[in-house]
């Protein structure tokens, strides 16, 4: 898929409909912009319930806390 958009005088970009539909993005959804070289990675900010279980099976021992750093 190749889609383009133009930066407006108010520094706004409209995301092409084909991209919105393929990614299932909705109006009002929050996004994060991550600089990558000369470009930017745009990703939706996950909802809290989408993060449930993301660290399942992680070791809880041997981690460093803020107090361990100084």
C-alpha cells in the first residue's frame, strides 16, 4: 500500500482512509510519535486493558530498584 498526505499550514496531516481502515484506527484514538532517523514511527497508544498479561512469566527476583542505583 502506498498512500501520501500533505502537511497543512497548521502542521496537521490527515491519515489516508485506506491506512485508517487497514489499521482499524478510530477518531479520538491517541498516538505516539517515535523519531526514527529522518522519519517518524506512528503507533497507537495501547489501552490499559490491552496491556494485561503482557509480562506473564517474567522473573520478579533480581531486579534493580531506584534505591539500588545510588
